[in-house]
C-alpha cells in the first residue's frame, strides 16, 4: 500500500494543471463520522485540505483534489474558494486534532502519543483514508530533523493501524463528534484503570460518560479511593450516586470518606436507602480498624437449614455477593456466628438432607470491629484464610475482611499497585448491602 506521511505533506505546494503553485498545504481534514449518530468508519475518509494562500486559510474539498504526488498535490481545477475556512461537525484536522495527541492502542491496551500519521488507500478503493499512526520516537525525530535540514529521513517505524486505536472527541472540542467507546468497555477493569491514570481529565471524563455505571464502578474500584473520589466529584451528582450504588459497599465507603463532607452527604442522600445505609454503616468505623476494612456483603444462613434448602436460598437471592467461598452459619433466629462452611462442601455434599450444622467448622476465627486493621490482616494470613468474619461483643457478624483487603493493608504501596486486586472477581452485575437468607425474618436493623 502506498502511504503518504502527514509530516511530509505539510507545507508542500498545491498546483494547478500548469504546475503553477496555487496554495501551500497547512492541514488535512478527514471525516470521523460522516453520518452523525452512526458508528465511525474504520478508516476515516479524506474530506478535504486546509490550504494557505493570499494570507488566509482556505478549504479545498476532496472533489477538487486530482492526485497526491511526491512533492506536490495536483488540483483538478484552478478555482479556489477564498472564503475563510470554517470547521464542520464530524470532521477533524490531522495536524490540529490528532498529531501530538493521546490515543488508546486498543490491542496493546495502553495510551500512546501520535508522532505522525499516514494516509493510504484500502484494498478495492481509490479514496484516500487515514489508515495508520506512527507512535515511534523516530517519527518525532523525523519531524525535528526536517525542521533543521528540510529533508525527511527515509527510515520508518512500524505503524499502528488506525482500526486499532481509540480516538477522543475531546481532542477536537471545536466540533461535535460522535465517537463510541464501546471497545474500551471490553477492557479488564485493571487495564481501564491504568489507562484512566494516563488520560487527560477531558479524555477520562469523556470515557466515563460513554461507559455504563457498572463498568465505571469496576474501574474505580481498581483506583485508589482518592483518585476515585476525584473522578466522581466531577460527574453529575445523580449519576455519581448511581455509580456508588454499583460499587462494593466497603470500597464505596472508602471513596466517600475521601470526599468533601458536603459532597459526600449529597451523594449518600441520592443513593437508594439500603445501599446508602450500608455505606454509612461502614463509614462509622475508623479506617485503621477491622470495621473500617470489612465489607458487609456475605452469605449468612441458619444452622438448621438442610443443604438442598441452603442452595435453593442462595440461588433465589436477587444478587449474590462477590465473595462466596465461605458460608457463615448462624444460630437460628439470630446473626450470631456458630460456624463456617465452604460453599464447595455444601455444593458437593452427597446427602442433600444434611443440615449446615453438621457440615460447619465450629472453631471460627474472628475479630472485633475495633481490632486494628493490620492485626486483623495478619491474623487472616497467618491462618491461611480467604476471609475473616468481624463480630460485635455478642458474636453477631457485622461483616467480613477478604484476602485482597488484607493485602491492601500488609503490602507496601508500590508492590500493591503492581499486584493489583488479584482476588477481586468482576462480573456483569454488582451487589450492595448485606445478603442473608430470606428465612431471617427477625433480623435486627443495623
């Protein structure tokens, strides 16, 4: 495929049929969404040229371009509309809106800087399109050397296919663009969080607006509470409260705790009462305590339930908690923990009439809500547990500390960032609030 490198086009002459110079090329215009509201084309077609002549910038429509040559662009006619160039919605200027801007390499799942661009023809077509970007340092060097010597080095790095990059409408704020971010929604939350860290505020806000609440919630959970709070504070309050509802209560509580008090209260007031109550409950505990690091999402069932009924109750829950490794067993009619059983043992129990009391481990290791966070985390890792129940003075379960939350306390910040949330399972729907079986009709209100 013959390619025309953008940096080598800028400044060349636009000539008429007699090879007389008519104007000089200043920029190239492509259409990223020729039909507003539809998905953008894979390779944006050339819409026209921005040229400079007679002391002004003028528009040369693509229909007036006869050919791109090595050192000039041949025009189909000598007629040039001398009206000043006016930008149109759906069109971007490669030099002004793409060159030196940040894009996302979808295949590499990374933020890249555009150091040059390439126009070319896709198989079966004659029209020029934007087909690739050059993100190499050598591309930047080419431009610098050209500015010094007037000659372009011949070396060229491997180009990044435009089909594999994500453009941002915020890169061209002067026009209205319809840019989909559907491909970014397919990223793992950890990848998307890393990209959030590298994007500008405008680009990040654009992506947040284009993703659904559950995906944004998953992504914010991968960021530090302070970073997540900053993002939510920039979002319209109604939507910010919806995103908080999609987050795990313990994470939401950490995020809200890092907000200004007035802002935090406003978002909590907009949340559904059950979700808001769960977050407020966790906010009542000091951050450096077991209560401050626990989540109030867990499975709790009475000891008298048989295996078949226990599994039926779990399946009938409208939403299941993310952590389901352990099923906590309570004295019938109370929330006092009698024992714990792995969900695996329940699922594979051959006798479905077996009561949970017969399967459970009675020696339950637990901590009080006021136990220092580091002490609780160390206890969990010492015994090789995946979760640790947090109880009050009466033995009533208040929440659980999961293994990933313990790592957050025990690992140094830099190591924790490299490891990430290895033990958090992200899925299509989220859970809020404490989940217990419907047989608990007399549970106390927290």
